[in-house]
C-alpha cells in the first residue's frame, strides 16, 4: 500500500447514492471516484509500461481541471500491480504537505515509485532536490504538472465537450429525473472554458436549482 500521506488514496468507498442525490457532489466526482476515460488503445497498463521504459520517471501534463489527478488515481493500482511501492503525495490544500515529503524521503529505494500530484507547487529548487534524491536512492518519480518540467511526458490530458458529456452521462446513470440536459452541459463547458472540474461544480448548482425549483 502507498505510505505517503493522502486524503484520497485508496479511493473512497462507493457512496451508494440514492436516486435523488446530487450526482455532482464531491464524493462522486473527486479523483478516485470516477475512472479516467482513456481513448481507444490506451490503458493504465500501457502508460505504466511507458513509465518503465523511461526508468520509472515521467510526468502527466495538462491544464487545470483536465483530469490529471483522476488519471493519476487510475494509475496507482496499476503501478502497485507492476511491483512498485507507491509513495503518493497530493500537494494541494488539505492533503500532503511539503514536510511529509521531506520526512519520508529517507525510506525511498529502488522499488519505490514517488508520485507527486501538483509538482509545480514545490518550486524550482525543491523540484531539483526531489529529482536528485530519487536518482540517488534509485526511486522512480511520476508527477503531474501544467507544463513539461524536465521529465519525460507520458500523457497530455485534454478535455472536449464529447468527453465531458460522456462523464456526465455516467454520473446521471440511474437517475429518473434531471434538469441537466445536453444543452446545460454545453453551456457549462463554454462558460468554464473546458475546465472539467469547474463544469461539474456548475452542474452541481444546476441540479440543486432544479431540485428546489
């Protein structure tokens, strides 16, 4: 099991939503609750194999709200299945801190896969220190970032209206009523400029407004 501090790994248990619950609530849409939707021919195992070919070093790039954290959550079990000892550090408010990253680095070794979600938050000098520590201890390093940061790019996350609609339909499955139409999804997508996370937040509000109207 991963030993890095985390508030979302292992993925949360199924909430078992009743039919009238808001399908866009955080427990249904946060990373780990929904699988990453790969295009045809790409799987988690394919990306893990790419990472192996790069000496277990790589990054996932993409803009805000494009699914980087969700993809990372989908990759973690595949990394463990490949024999990697995952040390997972989500560097965002309420999750792992920079201090936990420093304290745990002493136990990294050749079987360790250091996984950092939000690598840019470390700053240039700390990024250098993490890379050199991983090299010195033989550990792998997989990160997410908004732009390439001196690691092989394994995957570029992108969001389209078609993909967003597919995710929304999954969330709406089993609900007998909904004010979230295809037009509402398209409007939210345009208003949020393709930021999937913000689109789902907007649809949460749309659902609540419909329920209480």
